[in-house]
C-alpha cells in the first residue's frame, strides 16, 4: 500500500530531518475528538474528519512518496519511497509548525525505504505515454487528484507505485542513496545523503473517532464521514467486511473513479496468487435510496476498465452497502437490486450486492450482514 504526501521546498527538508509525513488544514483544531460536546462549524468538522480518514488509511509498513510541488526552478517532482513505522497520530501542539510555515495536524513517523538523488517530474509520471498501451496503465489516482482537488494525503494503487518507482530507479541507474539521513539540496532540486539527524519530540495524541461518531449518531447529525474514518481506523478488525481470510493488501477512501467527481467511499482489495477480491463500499448514514444501485454500477464499470486490466488473474468484485438497519421500504429496494446484481464476464465476476448494517450499542459500533 502506498500514499503520496504533498510537500514544498520549505516543508520537505523538515520532513526529511525529523522523519515524518503529515497533512492539515489552516489552524483548525480537533478539540471535538477530546470533548464530544464541543460545537464546531459543520463544514470545518467535515474537512478535518475527511483528513482523519485519509491519515487513518496509512498503516505501519505502508510506503510513503513525497510529491514536491513545482517552483520557479523545477516542475513538480516525485522522489524515492519511505515507509510508515507506526500508525498515524494527532499533533495539536503545533510542533515544528514555525519551520514548516503551515499547520500539519495529522502526522505519521517514517523511515527511509528506497531513496534516490534525482526525482522524476510530474510530466514524466502523469503525462508521458511512453510504454503506455492501455489507458489503465496511466497513474489515474494522481491525475484525478489534480482534477478533483489537492488532498494532502492521496493513496495510489500498488500498480501505480511500482510504475513510479521503476521510473525513479531508471532515472538514477538503480543507484540508491546510502545512509538513513537525507536533505533536500534546493540549488539542484535533488536529495542528498547527510550525517545530521533530529529526534521527533512532538506530542503524539490519539485520533480515535469513535466517541464523536457515537455522539453525532445519537444527536441525529450527519456522520457519514465519521463512519468512514472509524471503519478505516478499525478495518483489520471489522471481519464482516472481508470476503475471505486473505490479507487486505490495499485500502482506499474517496477513491476517485472518473472526471465527474464520483468516488468510492471505501475500497478494499484482498489478494492471493490465484485471484483478487475487490470490495467496493458505499456508505450511508440514512436509509439508502434506489439510486444507490446506479452509483455501484458506475464504480463497477470503472473498476472493470481501469483496475482489472492490471491483473493477470481472476478478479471478483463485491459491491457492498454499509448503512443503518434497513426499514421495510429499504429491504424491498435491496432485494430488487440484489436479484439482478451478480454478473460473470470473461475476466471478472460481480457478486451479489451485500448489505452490511451498523448500529450503536453500549457506545460501540456493531456491524451485521442483512440477508
């Protein structure tokens, strides 16, 4: 699993020296995580909770790529990879913000994985058609990011990560930088090995979203983003979402799947040598309407055109609704959708739509599959 964090010439040296990646929004704080009764502007809370969902997606051992934004001297660039050494945390003490010249509220500590001197440009990564024989081979995760808004932490597919790293290796003749400490040499827009290092000494606070999710649900407020963040935080423990015992090899949230701004709320991939199971989840904090079927069909079409061609093995798609326990009307809608949802094609299969309901019970979230 790999993620791209956005940096600039001011922030990149700080990330390299103190070995962390992060994202944030202005000077907003997350006091609502500590005190559930805190009132906060709904739009601000939504933005912050979306960022929490993004950072929850990053798990220990995941790969981290820095994208250096363009400047007057260079194009946007991607350098080698790092990896997360623990799960993400909340930074409310504004540690290093003066040096960063921005507020990075959500952070994860990293260590070098495969670091190179020369980066590849955004044009080489996103625009070049060299070696491209099918549209699915382009780096759509980052292309959509450019079209749909600049999220500070963006997931990319394992296929895209491998393609980017292959280009970086080729540009550097497979010669990695030595050592564990690096700096950004601004004059030549490159990374260099160095001897100095710094200890990250900022506070690492909990990002647990559960209490706020329960509070919002009981208050009958909008909580779909909170539910997404909760699922991403606990994804390895919510066994009902999985379709077999294979390891989850990829996790995505708000997975852009077209220039029309549509996105899959949560997408999971379980995989072994014989097949890949792709679980696409549409989240609702209210009773689903009939149009949910059209949403899922659009996602399936995109998976078919842009993800399945990357596989040389059987692919099974599992469309999934995650919503409150269905009322009588919703049950009828679900049964009508379910009867016509399965599909078998030459190189993939679509399983019947699943409906996984959730409820709050003793300040915990309980998931059950509806039949």
